[in-house]
C-alpha cells in the first residue's frame, strides 16, 4: 500500500482487453477495504497518456487537492468518513493537444511527409484491428504519394479498416458518422483540411481549426491539403480507438474489480472519477454495475458524445450508449459533468466527425452539433439536467442523488487537461457528501 497525500493508495493496472495485469494489486486493495474501516473509495481513471507517469501525476495533483479541501473547507456530511483511492492504469495513446490548436503541429507546412510518417510509425501497436501494424506500414509508404487519387483512396481505406469492429453500427453513429464509410477519399481529406469557424461560445475564437489545421489549412497545394486531411483523419481514428478501449477496460476489467470490492466490503461507497477517455472508462464501469452499485460519478472533461446519456437524442428513439446509467439508476448519488468551451481537444475532435458527416453548421462541435462532445457541451437531450457553474470553495451545491449536473467550468478549467484544481475537488466532495 502506498500513501498519497494521506490517503491509502492502490494502483490497479489493466491491459488493453481489460485484464488485470497484477492480481496481487487487487488482493491488496481487497484486504484493505475489508479490514481498515474504509467507508469511501475513490476510483480514478486517466485519459490519453504516453506513459503511466502522466497518469500518476494527474492522480497526485487531484488527490492533493482533495486532501486540501478536506482539511480546510470540507462540505458538511463528511465527518467520520475514511477514504481510500484506487488509481486505474490502462494503455492509452496520447492524442496530442498541440495538434488541435491554430498553428499547431497539424498546420500546413508542419505536416510534411516525414511528420506524417513518424506519426504512423509511432502508432504501431496502438490499434486492435487484425493486421493493424502492417496497414500502418503501408499507410506510411503512401504518405509521400497523397497527390495521387489512388493513394488517397488507399490511405482512407486503411484508416477505415483500423477502426474497431462495430464502429459504424447504428448505436454508435453519434460518434462515427455513416458517411465516413461512403464519402469519396478526396472529398473526405479535403473537408478535413478546411479552416473552421470558431466554436460558438469559445474564448476569443481560440478554438481555431478542425484538428488543429487552423487558418493555414486552407492554404498551400492540393498535396498540402491532403496531408493535413490525412493527419486529422489519423488523429480521429486514434481518438476513436482509445475511446473504445476505455469503454472495454471499464465495462470488463474495472467493473469486475469493483464487484469484488463490493463483495469484500459492501459498506464501501464507490466514487468514480474519470478525465478525458477515463470519463468514458468510468461511465462504462458504472453502466455495467447493478442499480445503485456506484455512489457517485464525476466526469472531468470527458471524451464521448454529449448524447451519451440520452434516451432519445434524435426524436426517433435514438439512445446514447450510456442512457441506462440514468434510466436504471446505476448511480445512487449525483453525476457531475464538467464542460467548457475552453476544451479545444474534445470540441474539435468531434468537429472532425462533423466534417466526415458533411455537416456545415456555423458552430461545428457546439451543443447543436449532432457530433458534439460531452466535455465541450455537457450532457445534451438527456432529460432534466441541472446546470450549475463550477464555483469557489464553500459554495453550497444543491446536488441530489440520481441526477445529472452539467458544471459549466469556463472560469476555472482553462483547457482539456486542467482538471486538478481545488474547485474541482470541492465539487467532487460536495457530491460525495450527499451519499
């Protein structure tokens, strides 16, 4: 057992299929919750990372803030609680923020043949599709031939084949549009390289361009545009693969461990907290739980559809992947969802999906976009959702069990990864105090 800011801390690592890597880590957690008088267990999940050190850094910062709030400004209702922390580690590939801002690495002039080839090379081992590495190697060979319609067609086909099986199924069309599979390659790459109008509600128009192409993506030769489109397409496919993996790990491995925790110590309340793709992971774990099996759920700039909790997002009975979390009462306490227009990563990743679907809305990626992200817009078309502002310490939140809360975080969350502030910790503990 480790100590993290005074909390007993246990790391549980999972492979990409959701299998526990080290059974002894789970056993140590179970012994602790069974015999220590633990009343509440935080389950933390990271999002995209290049190494586990980044995940540990996030956990350390967030837990430090939780400790600060408990010691100096604890909400009523937490007296006598004994907390422990489970840190989830899972294999994810970074979807770099720098590729999602104007003038970033995805701008024309930066996405040369060598840059695109290097990105393709670095992604070997990242995809689950059969023969994925061989496909990436072939795509790398095509990188300097993208002025050719035949090379464009083959490159796009490879990207389609890298997506997880079932990505184009009806229940997942809110995230991968059907037109992704049918649009001709040249049009798809051209649209993914277009400059984008700012997302509605962003600060100073900083949301910039689709996938980081920014204004520069509208310049240069046809070849330049094809390379930018190819890079953005690769980023989207990587994004989707990691999001799918997060769901797999959450619904299988993490759910299995949490069931063991409930069996060993049924008195322990489970508080699931996930950042980015980790938001999808903990939501998938909550979705797999029995009704009331999770005490609270907190999504910090989560990376999945803003219709994820909806039971009818299109007026035709279209259901979000996680509508049962709310409809069947999987979470007994509040569900908190931080969201902000400052989150360019989630906002623009979903703008890529809009471009693939041929959407031309003025506010691509915003709350009216069918492909908007929950970390950008909060839960949409999800019944009676309360909207609060993320607020300073000692604010009295009126959270209720079983309800969704969109926490508008423009004042405190500056970008996708800025989620370990004391205001975030205070909101989490205010939610915990209701259970």
